[in-house]
């Protein structure tokens, strides 16, 4: 009697990673169906020409699927992408925060909305070309199930576990990442051995919907100038420096685009969405020792039984942005899906809106989003500073 193959829906971006992932899944005995998300409205398609979701990417994915002998479909997710990713991206800048659209896209679309398509096609899993390890435990006879464990990919230069921290257990249980235990050179070698035309395709380093990495131009196009929150620029001592054209045009640590006239380099050290103030200071003013994160997603391996109750502090390593090497910290879970992070070594440019991911070695314990840590301006009262810290 023939064993029924498990079916997997593979997200294909037209790049070498998802292409090799398809080959590996096929070799492991899965029944693979390739799918590429079309996330651009037809009138915006020129902006995505060379992106991972543009016309060339769709053509490359279709050609690879044909070479591997697997079916390929294109699904139109333009409306959902606009609502769940692009609108989020713009609104975060309007709130004085710096967004991370890749995390949101993974959670809401690739491992979220796409599951309805997978189920309709009779799939058991969704797979991607992420460099991360997802361990699926054997189902226990005593419990409903043990937890799936998210780990760093073995290639430290390509590890993408950071971008998957917000996935919940149901999403992790139905996710496959076959490249997690491979290095990029190994992946390209396999692609060459298969004769895939995408073997040497350059990895995209940009946000897929922001042409030329110019997010300011994108915001102007998406929001319109009338939606920008104009205001004033002050230094950390409360001295007026000048006017600005929109708080959306700044991010923590930024140096370019600030008024001149100072003998020292100035950096953006705080953005106040209540007053639309941009606060500038020197390099030392960027240093942060502690802060809070919200919307924390704890993985069961963190052994936090009740996220709504204050828990004992834990020692861990945190990454405050994707390309951050990680630094030791003490994490104290708080109520309402928040946590306090105390860095053992102060770090620069801890940016509100960015994700912090918490690790024990290579295991992801959880993560959350950096809250605004109000800069202490001399002219503010203590009560006002506490008020702003909660924004």
C-alpha cells in the first residue's frame, strides 16, 4: 500500500533560497506545491520590477517550479499586503517609530493569510527559504502537544530567526524551513548542480516595496505631503534648533538631514509623537541602558506559564535589530504582554518600533517591540516625563 505523502505549500520568491528549499522538500518525499504572492496592484507593478514579489520574480519562480517538476500558482495578496504591511509601515513612522515590515509580513501573510490557501490545496505545512531551524516535537500522549522550538540558522551570516520570533505555536507547528541547517554557499552549490538559472541571483537587500531604499520618497508617495506631521527640532537641553517637514522623516540615530551650525555631530535621539518634536544630541545621548518592550510573544521554551503575571527575571541574549550581534541582558516579564530589558552593556540607537528578540544560546525564547523610552528633557516636569514614557 502506497504511503500518502504529506503536502507542503512552498512560498517561492524567485530567488535561490526558496528554489533550493523546493528541491530539498521534494527529495525528502513531500508533495510540493509552489506559490508566489503577488502583492502589487497592477498600476504599481513597475515599482516591483526587480523585487522579490515583482514580475521577474514570478517568472523566475515559475521556471524553477517547472525545472523541479512541481506545480506553481500565483496568489493575489495585494489588498492584504497593503492593509497589513504597507499601512503598518506608514503608520509606525507617523507615530515616531521605525517599523520592521519583514516581521509583520511573515506573521500576517506568509505564515498567516497564506494558510487558508494551503488548506484549500490540502497542504499540511507551509515552507519558506528562511535560514532558521524549526524543530517539530513528537506529539505526546499526555499533553495536546509539546512546543515547536525556533532556533537560529547554522549560518551566522544568514540567520533569519529574528524575523520569525512573532510566530505563534500553531504557525510554527505547520512551518518548514529546510535551509536552517545549511550555509549560503551550500545552497548555491546545490542550485548550480541542478542547473537552476537563479543559482547566482543576487539577494535582495531592500524592503521589497520601497524603491531604491528611499523610504522617505515612498512615504511621500503613499501618504501625501498633507499627512506629514511637521514640527520643531530641539537639542537635549531644550534649545530650539529649527523646523522640520515631518516626524515621519526621522529615525533614532539619524545624522543626515539635520540643521548645521554645531561644532559636534548631531544625532536624532528622540521623537516625540505628542508634540512632533525631534530631539537631537551627541553620540553619548544615543546610549541606552534599559527600556521596555510590548506585544511580547513568549515561546513555551521560555517557561513563562502566565504572561499576564509578573515573573522572575531571566538572563538572556537580546538582539535589538536584525544586524545586531546580540548582547547580554536581564529580562523581567511584566503585565499586559510587556517586559523590562536591562542591558548589561549600554547600547546605542535602541529604536522604538524595532523588534527585540530574546535568545538562550541559539533558541528563541520570545521577543517584542521596543517602546518609546522618553528622553529626559530639563524643561519637562517629572510627571510629564512619566506620561510620555507610556506613549
